[in-house]
């Protein structure tokens, strides 16, 4: 499987396979993070969406504009 260029949390360059990104997104090595943050854990479809963003070969990635402004 091809390695995807990405950056780590400290900004350093890294290459990860899609499976490595998926495993990292799962956060199984950081149990209780959502609970400590007092937020609901991400649903599987949300994790899948993040995987698609992080594994994209596109040079730039964006999100849809929010139609409701606060």
C-alpha cells in the first residue's frame, strides 16, 4: 500500500499508509479522551469521513461553507 504524505501533530513530515491513518484515527490507544473532554466520541461515519480527508491525495482540502453564522 502506498504511503500518504502527511504531518504529525508537531508539524513534522511523515508518511503513513491508509491503514495506519485509520488505526490512528480510531484512537484506541487513547481511551477516555472524549469522556475527559466531555464530548461524545466520534461515530464510525465521522471517523470514515476524516479518513477520506486525511488519505486524500489532493494538495489542498477544504470543507463546505457553513450557512449559519454565529
